[in-house]
C-alpha cells in the first residue's frame, strides 16, 4: 500500500478511536466470513462479516473496516459488507482494517446441475389384491444444494404383454427441498397386474428447470433398483 494512503488510513483510525487508536498496532489479521459464496443470478445478495484479531487471536473491537470488490463487473459491495451480484464470474470481496486485508470468494454462476438421487425405498415387496385395489408407498430421497427440488415422479412397469404403467406423483414429506424425503402412493387396481412390478423411471426437477432422470438400468447399476410382487388373494 502507498505510504500516503497508509498515513490517511492511520489518521482516520486515530481520529475515530482517540486514545485507543493504538488498537490498530495490535491488529494481526483480518478474516472474512463466509469464506466462499456462490450466487446463482445477478441481483442476488450476501452479507459478509469481517473479524479483526490480534496476534493472540483475540478480537480487536473498534477498528474501522472498509470493503471493496476485486471485480465490480461481477459484484459490488457496500460499506456494511453487503455484496450484490452483477454478472457471471468470480470476485474477491476484500475487507481492510488497519492496513491489513482479508478476503472471501464470491462466484456468480447459474445453477446448471440437476437434483441428485440418494435412496429409494418401497414400503413392501408384496401387494395382495382381490376385489379391491392394493397399494404401497414409494419413498425417494433427493439432494439439490442450489435451487432445491420442485417436483418428482416415480414410474413403475407391471407384467403382461401390454405392460401396465403406474405413475406416482411424489410429495415432500421430510426435510426440505434441498435435502428431503419425497413420498407417494402407488395404487394397483383390483384383478390387474398380477406378477412383478419394477421401478422403471424416477424424474425430478429443481426450482430453475434442471431435470434429473434415472432409468431402470442406471438404478440397478447404482444399487437402487426396486420391485415388488402383486399377488391374488382368494
């Protein structure tokens, strides 16, 4: 830092702190939290916090902090540490105190990743039908750290020359859209579909339109294949 700028900063600190201006001599490090942030679209905001500490790791209060962005085409930051995304790219958000800098990384990048499939569980492996329909519950766990899952379905294929298809609309029942359990009920009509039913497709869409599709072969390869037997009970 140029000596003239350092002198101005030092003078400002002394004026603000009076006899406590020597606090600036104790400053050993400036850190910024959160250390890394991703914003998914221009206009998104995040507020950073600066911590000023001495050589023993103790917080030094009363030292003025100024903020700046390394690339104002990506993000700008105000005097309170609140950063606003302007365009795609990466910027370092700097906090300066007593001539020392701390920084955090701010990336502005669209969410292009689909939801992740974690587990599949069926409530039973055997459904009995007679003169009334049978049913089972399908439970699927998804993870989407960015936009979050917005909707999901599971599709089953039943036996027969003209394979019967059962589609289940899944609803969020546990956790949240970013990491949650989605469940739905598959209804097997009476006198229909005796034999093995297999999970053939899972589909999930996140809040910005990214879609994940897992078909039977991929489910089997990942150890997530699921099936059940439909039996006739006299």
